[in-house]
C-alpha cells in the first residue's frame, strides 16, 4: 500500500467514527423516562425535561401550570411536563410508577404517606440542597421542616399549613334561621344542626354527607378520646371508640341528617361532586385550603361559605384539632437532575413570583416572609383561611407522627368498613372487630 493510500484509509475510518459518535449522541440518549436531556445545541446548555405530578381540583391545576410556565421563563433550558389528577387513585398510580421505576421527578406528597415512601427509598434527600443554598429554608417554620424529615433527612417541603374543619354554607343557615356554629360546638350540636337543616330544607337535601369512612376525620375523634390512630406498629384505637364513631353516623343516616348509603357511594373526593357543592347539603368536612375551591365550584355563586373547627367531644380528653403540613413537595430519589428538582421546589415555596401565583390554594404558606408578602393581596376566602389557621393554632394539640407503612391499605379498609355498615351488610361490632384484626395484620406484615 502506498503512503497516499494509507492516508486515505485513515481519513475514511475517522469519518465513519465521527458519524457513528454523532448518531449515538443525538438519538441514543440514556436519560430515564422521568427526566430527559435533549442534545446540546450550539452555544446553549442541554435542555432538561422534568416530570411533575400532583393531585387537586381544576383551580389547583390552573395555578400550578401557571407557576410552571413562569418557572420555565425564568429558567431557560428546563421544561416541566405536568401530570395531574384528582385525589382518587393518585397514590395507586404513583405506587405502580415507583414499582416500574417510572415515577415522576417531582412528586406532590401527603403527610399520611411520607414515611412509607421515604423509608422505601423512593424520595430524594433534599438536605444537601438546603446546605448549598439551592433550596432555602431559613424562613420556614421549624415544626414544618421537622414534619418533612425522616431520620434527620429532609424528604419533603411543606407547600402550606392546613387544618381540618367543617365548611358550612352561611347563606343557607341564614335562610333557615340557624345560628352559625361557634368554636366551642360539640358533636351533639353538629348532629342537631344537620338534622334541622335536612328537616327544614326537605326534598333530598341533607345536613351533611356521611363521612364515617373518612379516616382523617375519624382520627380527630380518636384524639379527642385521648389516644392515637396508631401506637407504634399497632392500631391505637379501641373497639369501643370505633363502635361509637360508626353508631354516631348510623343514627345521623337514620334521622335523615346525613346522606344515604347510595348517595354516599356515588360521591368522590373531587369537591365538584360533593353534596355541598351541588346544593344537596349545607355542611361538609374539609381541609382549610379547600375552602377556596369549594367557593369556586359552589352551584349557587351568590352563597357564601365559611369554616369552623371540628366539633368537640363532650368531656374530651384533649383537643383533636391539629395543624398539619398541607401537601408536601418531594423529589424522586432516582431523578437524574436532583439540583433542578430542588430549584423548582425552591421556586414554589420561596420565590416571590412563584408563591404569589400559587397563593394559599395549598394552605397558608410555610415561609413567614411570603405570608407577610401575601397579606395585602388576600382574597376574602384566603383571609378566612388565614383567620381559621390562627384560631386552630391557638386551640389545637400537636400532630401525631407520620402514619406507619401499610396505612394506604388500612385507609381503604376503613372506607370499606363504613360501606358495609351503611348498606346493612354487617353489624357494627363485627365490622369493627374485622377492621382491627385486619389492620394489625397489615401493620405486622409491613414491619
């Protein structure tokens, strides 16, 4: 082979190598499904796409997508793909995605499930990003930082502070000549009000939906009895308290104050479908941040909603009300872009523009500087929420530890237990006993 021929062969092989390398870099990305980086264009950083999931109403979806758009404008090169739904089925879907290693990069999380997901290694430890300043927490309430931490690591940042309460239609109460509930009201007062509303309105109108299968309200009732829903890896509530709870709601259904089994079964957690929203009841139980959406979806927009604390138990051993971290925001432990995830979380809870867009829809902001910033621009509904949180903060007890692993299955079983009773498929003592034994078996298995 001549020298000229050898040089030609080297040039040919080099060209093939360059073409192969280019093909791999443009079409053969190893980025996971949850976060993709596109090819680098000349003079620009690689584009990063993150997936973000949350549950909520249409109001929340609208505000969150607006916040995302502003974040993308301020952070060229990062795009956020939204994946949102209602509450029903949200954690079932997330569990499936986690099992398939296809969970989104940014995950709206609930206090009830935080411990479960963190201990399974699903969530990103955000602690390093608080230390390098990517995620600022110096103006966050310390109790809320503790609530988002497991074993000394920060796995979730509070999006807002909430408290459970009773939403009531003040316009309907005024129409019926019924006095609005006071902070000192009891479960007996609640039942009398529900029955009076149903009797005066008639024609398929109820005082309240039957929420006997709603675990978080039952938990307040348990706390008023002096115990907790869980005691370590065992159910902490007694058979007598469970019986008392189900009997209370059985009597309300029988008297017409609460929705029938059929009406209750047709309800979902979507606020748009609740009897209060569609004009079939004047009372419902909700988290404080949900007042805004409730007002927005109310069938008769001329009517006004207000909120009061959960009724007290006569002779209660402690106040059942508590302040709760509203929805958390977490990162996926497997994300390829943890710093960008922390950056978006910081935008949601600290940035003046991001927090102004989100407002108090997820609860009263956790950042004290943001709260001060928002005060002058609060809507009437947001002012009601801020005032309600002030009341609860003065009359509440500390929140219980995060629920143990297995809670999601127990939560479903509690709803099923309620339906068995309301449809007359089994008696209260039998259902209560089955719920206790079934729950403890789940907790034992989850150890």
